[in-house]
């Protein structure tokens, strides 16, 4: 039914003019990244005096910036970015898995188990996306470090998790859940009803249906959300810095990157090298999951 | 493209070797610590001077500041001996979001033990949270070696909270002694001489006398506040300056308008600026880090900027009275004001009264620690009068220390750091940027700032 339109679109996209436009946009969007890469490879003196495009006239290359980033310490840390890289992985992997596990279960329940008020709950979760996370930072930090009390009665104990990864995991999970539930709900709700009913008739429990039917079918949606969440957490500075206090024992990579440019912002040749080091891991994730990515981009957002 | 790969491999190998050496160094020093880890030990040998801080071995004090590498590396080296002798580990974290992170951490209940605060206004804000702990008696006693005005900058509503730790001097004009000698210019010692020299350079037609840049990311505008502050202090003196900070003297007051007009004829003078960059509006688009580079190429003669600007000169630039670059003290606009010196500094505030925190606080307030820090690296000055001025190795540090410890000087702290934050690190920056970027009038600039003053 949609075939004529689809070929129409395909023809429009493959016209030389459109190809040229796409090429142009791609080049324009890549130029800043190229500038960053070139800057990271130039000696400090060149970076301070001339723009990165000057490299093409006077090509001096050095890996000294990368050496500084990876091996020169600071703040009582001797091995450069490595501890922060470990922290970033230790923060990002759980902070990606937790919301996916919770949200996929919640999405299944909201989509396939009819109960009174399920629509209202879904709506409230969806509406929570409106709350900006910046607003929740200080109250959440207070809750973690001091607990909650009403007139001397402790409702929520102080967790004493300072200097660990746990506050960052919890914060990221909380901030990710509304979007995760929304996306996965829309995808899971569109799975064929017959499939799930057939499984129920054969005596499968809800957990069995979830594990054997819903999860495998929802893989593209799960993978696409995993990429989004992974990139968001990996690149996040605000939440990581707020909940770890920037200490080398638990702070993620971006908080170290922000320090690299120095007190007076005059070491940005090191900052660019640091930025490229931090890009490596997301690139690995993206390329290993990219076949899900395009499929998953549409998952949950449009019908079909 | 082959060469970098090879040198990269070598770089990795060298780095790995360096990391191993550092690791080895670490394990050695921690082994040495074991011997002093008994209760109330007596420190002997070269650890003896740290006896007063002994007895807290195995503890950790967290410290949060805005100082980043490489300056922070010198800071950490300066207390390395203290740490290895007393066994108190100082866990230092620097952030260039310090001003916004500290309030978040303090109100969130996650305050560091010690914070190094460069703005008395931020200190006052922290004291209002009720989380700042008063310093121990020894710190108060050590503080008396600073000029009395410093104590008032570390105090909030008359109560002393934070001892000053470092000082810097803003009233400097950077110039090239070689270029001055070649052109036959004399270093001006009065404001009238400075203006006459600027006019002379402008009329020579070779280059503009002044260059400037107020770009500084989200803090764009701050160097312009320094120019007005210098003139207010140098023309109307410390009392008017203090009243201006508390808004008893408004920006639209004739004295402040007059001071801004002096700046208008100086850094906003199309015939005098912006050497090497363009017209007056280029001051707003030039970063403060880049502002002085035309002096080295002869396109500009002078730059008003603080002592810490020394770090911005490219490697290989000799800084000294006969070098490529040197600085003279900005003369007082009104010669009857005794040596006006505008500066800044950093204050150590404590959020915990644990004994090891107080030991660190005491140590940082001594002239012994200041001496240890000065010996690590140049670019750092203490206004502690107990510091021997001969230990400064850097000529700019010597020059700054001379004025900062001068008891007869009229020292005042950077006014924009003392005004309420909405003005001093908000509206004043914005309005002064508009003054330069859009050629906004002095009257409108002053009126805008007054209108934004929180009631």
C-alpha cells in the first residue's frame, strides 16, 4: 500500500541535487569535529597563535597533547585520564542497564496488563519528562546526604553513599525513566496481540511472556534506547559532578575534561585531545550497535 | 602521516615508564609513613617543624577550589611535606565551575572540609547557609601578619571566618621595555605622564598605545570592571570605593560617572585602542588571554592587566625590567591618594571542625606554608608580612609582593568580587560589555547597573 510513496521518497532522495545537499550538510557538520581533531594534534604554540586551518599551510603534528592527557596527572592522580575512564565505565554501564530493566518491565505492565488507573499512571510518568533535572539536583543531593525528616521523624535515612558511584547511578536512572517508559511502552503496545494471547492461552505466565516474547521482539527499541542513554550518561557533566563532587575516586570523565583547560583557559590544546580520547568509547558503542540504531530511531515513535 | 604514529608509540612507552616510576615512588613514601603512625607521635628530623600538627595520622581532609593544573600541582607539592610528616592526606579537587558547584555541594549537604574561595561575596553567601565553621584560634593569630584590611575581607558582618591564603595585584600595566627604549619612551610615574605618553604614541602613528580584551566566556566583561575600579580607587580613594561596593554611592553618582568618563577617554578612546585588533568594539570580542600579544609584535604598547597575566605570555618570552615584557604600577589618577593598589586573593573557609581540618587550616595560614608554596613555582604571591621577600624568584611576583605588603599603600579588594553577585558577576559585566561592544553611553551603562541592583 505504501509502496508508491516509498519509491517516490527514494527517488527524491537519490536525485543528484538531494545527494549534493546531503553531502554538503555532512561536510558542514563534520568541519568542527575535524577542527577539533586537527587542534588536538598541533603543538601548544601553534594552537595559541593561529587557527586550526593554518595547519594546512604549516603542518606540524605532535602527539604531545595526547601524552599529557593520558599520562600527566594532577589532583593527586598520577595516571592522567585512566581513573576517570574507569569511573565513567563504572557509572555508565549500570546507569544504562538499570533504567532499561525497570522501564521495559513497567512498559509491559502498562501496555498488556489491564488494571484500573493504568492510563493515569502512564500519563503521569510521561508528564514527568517536563521536570527539568536541574531543578531536582539540590533536593536529591540533600536527600542522599542528609535523608528526609518531618519534625524529628525520619522518613528516609541518610544513605552515606558519598564518594561512591551509587548516587550517580540512582540519579541517572531516575532522570531516564520517564522517557524510557514512554518509548518502550509505545513499542511494546504495538506488538501483535495474537502472539501474546496465544502464549497466555498456552499457559505462559506474564513473566514468561515478557521474557520469551516481548523482550526478543523489543530488541531494536531496547538497543536504541540503550544507545541514547549510554551517550547521554557518558557525556553528562552536571549530574556526575554534582553527585560525586568531582573527586578522582568516583567522578566521570567529563568532570576531568572540564578541568583540563586550566585555571585561565589557556590549555585547550589538551582539552581537545582529552575530548577525542573520551569520544573513543561512544564510537565503539555506536558502531557495534548501529544496525539497531536506524531501526530503533523510529521505534516507538511512529506506527508500523 | 607515518611519523606521528611512530612518535606516538614512543610516547606511550615513555608514558608507561613514567607511570611505573611514579607508582614505585608512591609505594616507597607510603612505606615510610608507617613509622610515624602511632598516637601523638614526636616528629623528629626534618619533620620536627610540623610537631604542632601531629597526632592525626591516617586522616583525610577534602579540599575544593577553583585552581586547576598546573597551578594546583604546585599547591599540592607545597603541602606534600606536611602530609608525609603528619599523615594527614589532603584530597584536593579543582573545578572551573567552582563558583556554581560550591553552593550546590554546601546546600546539598555534601560540603568539602575546606574551600578556597576567591570572592568575599561568595564567602558571605556560604556563611549565610550556616555551614561555615569559625577558624581555630591559631589561624586567627597567624592572620595578624596580613594587613588589617584583609581580615575584613575574610569576615562577614564583623565575624572573622576565612584567613587569606594568597594575594594578587591588579594595578599593573604591561609593556615592552625594549620597544620603550627603542622609541625613547619613559615609564610614566603619574597619571598625567601616562596620558601624555599615550597621546604621544598615538600621534607617532606607528601603533596604538593601548590594547585590551574583556572576553572571558561566561565572565566576559570582568577586565573592564577592573579599569573602572582602578580609576575610582585612584581618583576618589578607599572610602568612596567602599561605599560604592555597598551601593551607598551609586553607579550614577557623579564620582563614578566621572571615573567611567576617565575610562571612556582611556580604554574607549578610538585614537588609543585597540592596537593589533581593530576598533573600540574589538575589545569586547578579544579574549583577555590574547589581549597582550600585540605588545610582542609592536602593534600595541601597553595593556592594563593583573599580575597573573604573566602566565599568558608565550613560552620563551623573558619577563623582567630589561626583557621582552615588563610591567609598571598603574599610577594614581589623583596624586594625593597614597599608592592605590587593587588586588584579589583567596580565602580558606572550613565546613568542618574536625581536628585534622583545623590542623590543615592552621598550617595554610602560616608564613612557613606561604614560603613553601612560593618556592614551588612562580606566579603566586602572599601578602603575609612574615614572608621573606627575597625568596620570590619571579620579578613580577617580587613587584607584586612589594606593593601588596607595603603598609602605606591603599589596598582594596576587587570591587566586583565584593558587590552582590547579581551585579558584581552579572549586570556589571553585561553592561560594561555593551559599553564597549555597542558603544553604549556611560550614563546608560551606569543607569542599567543601578536599575538591576537587588533591593
